[in-house]
């Protein structure tokens, strides 16, 4: 291999490959895989040419690069029939060029190949020019890079067509410079990722206050009077205002029939489908028709949302056949719609929906995420109101304790997620029916998991509402770009000043990366982690300093970073485990927990939790439980 020829060509690829690795770390998008394939083909092309300096082979690999550029574009827009035809023609032309190496028939085959590359660039330019933000999701990187990208490709292959690859200038200047094209593409990805992070931070910052205001208004309305209609009006008006929608509606499932009835609206929310002519005469008539016409569950987008229990996000109504009656420029016009079912413990209560009506005014993904968070909190609130009204009707004793217990129970995950590199198990037991403990496990992204264990001071509805606030904020702000300490900082910033000081909370929070087996742990005055290492057969504590949540707004939390290997165990728990007492007044303590963990660590996570429960039960004996107990275990597999 002639390194003197190869090195000037491959040297520019090194920073490009490093740039790709950095960008892929920031934004693991599927379309980046095509950029990686382009880089791989270019590097392989230059290596192969140093071994077999055939121009046809060089041009054929460049043809493959153009096919990959089209595939990269179609990772945004979706594949078209014309693309299939182009790829087939490229395969025929490329195959003929390779055959010409061994059986020369066309003397100017390199000229025709160069011309065909120019045709590919022209096709790429046309289909790229048709991309717009209105019909292509996440098209920003295409729009930012398409003109320089097309110009660079056109100039590159025009020079090849005129002068051929045999030219020394082409080999020493143009071929190495070709790596600038994917480099420019990666810079576009990097700029987009940076801009999206800034937009995300602004979004979370601007919407935290609106979410707190939403919760506060609901709390005031519930405190003043148990009025479901008033609560629904507050929910829908807050959703429309915070999402930037033109109209919204809440429809609830009828108690006796499989239909949805309109319970609250804000703005002109048109029926989603065909409407009688008399109802289209005026906006007031349309509004009355929508309010008075029940929707069978399973019909229209709203009925389907309740039936399936899955949200619907129709960014562009023109692209959804279900809204064909609502895409004309008339009183029924809908340009973008989002609908989220109001679900509690697997039971659909209704649906919350907002829409935009102006042409080319579309919702963004972050709007849909914010609506989902509001709908989740609204679901819990509505269900709690139902429960509370039932309690009032039945006049049950200690109704506040029962309601708080139901609120707290609905905050806990219905089931723990299944992981590829770890198993999870949990044990929780309230001391007096209503627990001050809260735990949560949620996926941050495909390979990342967040785990939290929280202990709220106090009991009853006030403590349960603090849990609701913490859970809502946690689900709103958790993000792949935010580490454990930053998450606790935002939770504390949002909670402090909005709760009484005697309802503060301690939280232990960790983020587990399955790909690297790395754990980030941050602590707001909670008990430290207990970690068992299989390699040594011993346990150790992991702690990070910080005040409880809700004490001081400016608190900045620390975090610790460590890795786990196969067989290692990570335990999160509340003080009810360690402070459990036997009849003699002795505490179970960290020593008791360590002993059973080191003895039973070979067991699966669920069996390890059972072993700890049994050991704790033997120690306590007949003594009364005086505090809530929660234990969350993760075992690396």
C-alpha cells in the first residue's frame, strides 16, 4: 500500500470521524447512521484506490455515496417510488462500470459515470428543495445545510467530469477536500443539537411557572368548593393558554353509556367530522352542536383516543385522513391537533384535546409533551375529585386519610420496566395506611433509566399533594441532556416557596446508563445508596451532600459517578427500613441490611428484596411499625 498517496486523502477524515463521534454522542438520531455510512464508504474508497487505482471503481463508490445521501434525506421525509427507480438505475450503471474494468467496452466510461453523478446530484437537489418544516418533521438540519451541501457536491462532480480523477490536482486537493461535505453536514447537526438544547431549556423554564400556576389554581378551586365543572374549565383554559392553542375541549366518559360528552370548552372547538349545514351557520350554532352531540367511543380522533388509551398528535391535519372534513378553509378548519386520554390506573375517564385553526400554524413536539404532563396531572385531580365526592356521599369516617392514600397509591408506577442489563424489584409498606414515601422509575430514553426514592415530611392530603407536585415536575423535566444534580436543582427550584416548610422532602435520585453501566447519583438529604460489589463481596455507601427539597431555593446539589458490573446491586431505601425496632428498642440499622445483602446478593433482585423483608420481619418480631418502609433494588445482570 502506497502510504504517500493514501495519507493526504485520509488525513482530513480523522477530524471528521472524531466530529461524528462527538455529534452522535449529543444526538443519536437515526439519520446520523447514513452520515456514518457515507464516511465509511469514502474511507474505504480511498484505501481501495491505493491498492487498485481504477478510476471506474472510484466513480462507482462515489455513486454509492450519492445513494447514501438520498437515503439520508429520506430518513427525514420517507422513501419515494422515484428513489427506488434511481437506486436501480445506479445499480445498473455501477455494475456496468465495474464490468468495464475487466471487459473494456466503452473507452469514455469514466466520462459517462461522471455525467451520471451530476444527474444524481440534480435529483438530490430537487428532492431536497421540496423539504419544508410544514410537511417534514425535524427538517431543520436539511434546511440549514441543503444549499451548501448541494453546491459542494455539484462542484465536486463537475470537476471530476471535466478533468477526471487522473489529474494530480484532483487527487491531492479535491479528494481530501471531499471530506468537507460530511463535515459541514455534521456541523449542521451540532448546531441543531445546540439550538434544541437551548429551546428545551427555555421551554422547561417558561412552562414550569405555568405548570405551578395550573396546580395552584386547581388547588384553590378544590379548596373553595368541590365543583367538577369549575375544575374542568380551569384545566381546559390553562391547557389552551399554556400550549398556545386556539381552542380546546374536555370530554368525559358517560357513566352509563359508551359515549363521550363535552364537559368543558375554550374557544371554538369544531366537531371533527361532517356537520349538518344548519350547525355551520354561525360559530355559536357550531359550538352548541358540538356541546350537545355525544361522540361514541371509538369514533373520530377523540373517540379513538379514549378507546385505545393512546394519545394522538396530528401535527398537520392535511396529512391525516380522519380530519379530511376539517381541512377546508371554512368554519370547521383545523390545522393541527393534539388529544391526550385522561387515564388513571388503566381506566379512561375522558380526553383532553387542543387544536390550532390558522393555516400553517402547527404544534411542535414540545407542545404535545407539555399537554401530556398537564393531562396526567388533570387525570389524577379529576379522579381524586370523583373519589372525594364518593366519600362525601357515603360519609365514610376518616375520608381525608382514604383520599390521601388513594392519591399516593396512584403516584406509584403500575409496574417496573424491564431492562436488558439489570433487574428491578421494590418493596413498600405504609405505617398507617397513608405513606409519606414515594418512589418512581422512568425511562429517560432507550438506554437510560431514572430512579427516585422520596420521603415527604408529614401525612395526609398535604403530604400527598407535595408528592403529586414532585412527581409532575420530575416527569416534566427529566431529560437525556440533564444529569442527576441538574434534575434535583430544578425540582427544588420549583417546589421551594410553594409548600410549607414542615412539608419538605428528602430525595435520592440516580440516572443509570445501560450502555456504559454508569450511574449518576444526587442526594437531597436522603439516605445514601448502598452498593454491593460482587468482585469483592462487600458493600459500600455512595452519598452526595445537599439540603432537603423545599428548604432553600438556591441550593445546588452535588452528584457522584460510578459504574456497576454484572452481579452488583444498588439499593435505595427510606429511614423506615433502618430505624425499624424490635421489642427491645434496638434498630435494624445499616449493619443488619448489609449483612443480609452480602449473604443473599447472588439471588435475583425480587428474591433479594424478599430475603430483606423476611430478615426485617424476624428482627422486628411483634413490635409495631412506626414509620413507612420503602426499598428499591437494582441488580446488574
